[in-house]
């Protein structure tokens, strides 16, 4: 019994010792696994300031019972030294932003916990939008056109993050929210006073009113006989009515569009400018034939065919031609009926000048999170329309002469292009390459068709770079020092084909 008791006691004692040891181990483990607090700093995500050099205040707040040290940077420049925040439920540090330029500026807040229970570090980001009040520098212009003309109004304003709202007689036009307003096939119901409101978070400005006048249909000076350049119409656009009833076909008269018409009428038009003309008999009440000639025009034998048509109009009976004209050239226009058809002819003419780009969008590099605006300047009659694309994919709602990309990130990198168009033609801009400016890197490496090595250096704009080359990674030779105003530098090594191996590196220059 004694032995049994001893053994039992010993067993119990061992269990106790094991239990105690296990308990101490678990307790230590539990103490080790106690979750630590994490230092955090709360900041607003964005802040908007009005005008260059404006100031504003941002409040950085730490969590209770977890004090932190702060460093505040603007565009990676340290502007505030270590600033301790005292722990507490209402702890806050007020930081004043001053002297910033128009655009987006990234403020980075680095923090580090100072308590033994919150020693972690981290960063927060605040985007500061500095915007200017809009100012209209080119007002929309009044226009007087014939019915059926394509009309375009436009406005040019300075400022950033601009928005637009067009109005007709003081009432908003649904969907008219770009810097241009197009009115295709204008009719008398479209006449009135057009204006546009330009606005952003900094302010609102209203344009002057531009009056659109749509003229009544005129009577066309048709003549039965070909009389040379005397019976004319004028202007770049027009719409008129006339009749071919009772008209005849003259001896020696050409077969217009190859049709045996018998009721031709004539008139002339002197082109006021060079460009593309759309000429049609849309609206006529009979099956028309349309033909255009140049002179001298002394007789039928002197006529030179330019364009002709039968039944290309929208209803299969009217006619439509599109042809190029030269300024001050006289064009002889004949309207006839198919197989003796006659009635009232409606003649529409619209002279357009194809768009031409006078200022291309420019390539550049930009800082992450900033805004970038690309712009193009173009001429054309009527005023052109715009469509921007990124890497050959059209961008939604990008139909103005300028394109602003906010919060630029890697997904926005690529080649931006704009197509400028009107009914007379279209033209595409050169691609504008927009890339992030950090880190400094090389891209577009490869050989050209002549065996020369070409590369692209990408970094911050306005920085001097030194490009060096080596054939053994030991001895480096400077090839060129160059300032890259746009941040993108394309280099062609004409002597690269003379080496079996060649290595390149780029460094910041003086």
C-alpha cells in the first residue's frame, strides 16, 4: 500500500510538474502572441486649392495610445522634419500647404510608431488639386448659314479640370458638354442664341451669345440654255429651289451622267475657296440627274467633266456628288430629269475645307498621381470634331481639342492620338507618348534595319542624362550627355554594329 501510494504520489507529482511546466510554456506563448497595436495616421485623400500659390490646411490624426513620428513630403521633397504627435483620442497635426503650382501635387506622409506596442512604419498619400478659375479667351462666333448646312460652335478657355454646358436661348442642351457643339443639317428650328458655361471647382464663367441664323431657301437662277458663266450662285453653302419643267435639251449638249435626259437646266458657281464640295438634289420631287463641269465654258465642246451622278441620293431618285474644287474656278452645273422627268429641283451645296493640324500633342513624362493635359490645334471648315484614343483604342467622352488625364498611373501609359474630322476629310495627329517619370529606365531597345542599336531613355523631364557604353562591363565610355525636356530621349548608336557585345547604362548628369 505504501509503495502504491508513493508511486501514485510520484505520478501525481510528475503530473503536477508537467502541468506546471506546460502551463508556464502556454503562458509564455500566450504572452508572446498578445497582438500588438499598429500605428496609423489618418489623412484626407484629396484637397482642392484655388489658384497658384494658394494655401490650405490638412489634418493628420494618429490613433489613440499609439504615438507616431511624422515626415511630410511634397513630390518627394522633405519639407517637414520629424514631428512627434502626442497619443490621445483627439491627437492631430495640422500641416499647411502653400505655394503650389496649378495641377496635381502628391503629399506623402511617412509615419513610424514610437510605442513598444506599435513600432511599425507606413505611408499615407494626399492629392492636392490646385486649379485656376476659367477664363474664356475665344468666344463662340455668330453664323448665318443656309438650311441643311453642318454648323459647329466652339469656345477656348484657360484653366484646368474644365467642364462645359451649352445652351440655346438660355436653356441647357442635353449632352452638349464639350468645348465644341455640332449641329448637323441645321434647319430654321435650330436658329437662336447659343452660349456656353465653362466651370470648375474654382468658378464659373458664361460666354457671349452667338447667334445662329438659318436662311430661307432661295430661288435658283436656272436657265434652259447653256449661257456660259453668267447665271451664277455664290457662297460656300447654299440651298435653293428651281424648276426644269418646259426645259429642253440643246444640240450638242453632253449626256449628263450618261442618261438621255430631255429637260436640262444650267447654272454656274464660282468656288470661294479650295476644298471639298458636297452637291446634291436632296428634296427634289422628281428623278434627277446631276453633272458638274469646268470650262472655259465658251460652248459644249469646251466643257471638262468633273463629277456626275444619277440616283445616289438618300431616296434612290435624287443625286449627290462629292468633288474637290479650286478657289476662283467657275463650275458649270446641270440638273436634268431621267427620261423626261420634271418638277421642282432642290439644290444643296456645302463647301468644306478638310482639317489640318497646326499644333500637335506633345510627348512627355509625368509623376504618378498627377494630371496631364494633351491638346491639339486644328483648322477646318466646318469646325472639326475630335476623337482621342490610347494605344489605338478610342477613349469614351474624349471628343474635345484637349484631353486631361487625372491621377495618372501605369495603366494610363501609352501612345495618345487624336483624329480630327469634318465632312470634308479627316487627319490623325502624331502619337504623343505619355509615361511615368520614375524610375529612370530604358525602353524600346532593339536594332533598326541598318544594324544600328536604338534605345529610349525614360525619366524626369528637364533632367540631364549621361549615356555610357562598354564592351566588357569594366571600361565605360560616355557617348552623349543630353537634356530631355519631355523626359523621353530616343538615342541611336550609329557605331553599335562595330562591337560584338555592347552594354549601356544611364546616369544623371550635372
